[in-house]
């Protein structure tokens, strides 16, 4: 089999009551030959009708999956530097690295607009671009140089610059190929400005994907979801690889479907080589 032009990961279900659902998804991804599984870092999510869906904690998910798999890469997607104390975050990553040496991809970021309700619920302070960047820098102080790769997720220019200067990879969530290409160019420029050899920092992508053919019409109406056919999904991922993506992390719209990993391997990864 020809080597794929890009590594493929899949996000694990996080808003579920039964942890076995998460472990089963990780086992399936490893069995299907995918390259990595990635855990969310949320306190909860607001679902339909305003109901709150509790989230399994990042460290619990990574620990369970690390102990129950043997080869697949394990990523945080992404650990939120604005919520977790940097020392605690470093300890979480160190622990996973000891359980599964050589498999951890330590992704950090600052969260998104959907995190606002989480902050409000638990009385966490408001933040802005400046404080978010400061939190990422403090986290980088704590977690870099500990024997595992560190990714930084975020699309703002200061975050891209921080990734270029200090991380092993950058993640651009939800970008179309053209936007991702611009992000890669900005990353390379920032690398040069930081005095690092061009290409030192890997470029990675993540985004929502609809894997159920009977829902592709709905996916076609949403600009933030890949869908419309396996050929189209693979074409988009191939375009990302052409402009520099080393990893693509697929976040299924229905993350609890036990067939997700098999579908990704059979219908998408196979089309990429």
C-alpha cells in the first residue's frame, strides 16, 4: 500500500456518560490503522434546547486510552491554557507520556467562543486576546522540553507566531485549503522571524466531518462541516496535504458511532493513498 501523504487522526467522543464508548472508539481507530486519536478539553457543552451535556475530563480520557491501546498516537485537542494551571497541565502530559511513551501529542490552546458559557457557569474570569496569548506562553514554559511534541492551536497571528517560535506544530481548525495555505505561509514567515529553520514547525488541520451519507445534504448547507461525498472529503484533505498539512484530524458530527474509524479508513484514507 502506498504511503498516505498526510497522517489521519480522529476525535474521540467526549460528551457521553459511558467511558467504554470512548475506549471502544480508540480501539477501533487503532484497529483500522488510523494514526491518532484526539481528546477534547471541555467542562460541558450546551446542546439542543439549552441542556448541558457533561464532558469527560481530558486527563481521564487520555489515561484510559493510553492504558488500553498500544500504538496509536494520543493527542489533546486542545488542552485549554486559560482553564488549567500550567503546572497541572505539565503533570497531566507527563503522566500520559509515562503510560504511553512516544505516543503523546500535547496540543494546547486557549478555547473558543463556545467556552464563554463554561467560564460563566464556574465563575472563571473573562479573557481577551492578550490574556489568552499570555496563558499559552505560560503553558509553553511549562510543557516544552519534556520529551513529547507540543502543538499550539489557534488562527490569530500572535498564536501562529507563538507556535512558530516555540512549538513543534501548529493547528488551524476549520480552515479551507486556501485559508490553511495562508496560515502555513504565516507560520513559515514567523519561523524565520524567530530564527528557526523553515519547516521546523509542522502544520496540522482539524475540522468537523459528516461521515453518514444520509446526512450529506445537511452538511452541504454548513460551511463548517466537510461532507457531500467521500470523494469530496478526500479531495479537501488532499488539498490540505498539498499546501503543507502533515496531519488532518477529523471530528465526526456523530462521534459516538462505532463505525467512524472504519469508515474513515475504508472510504477516506484509502482515497489518499
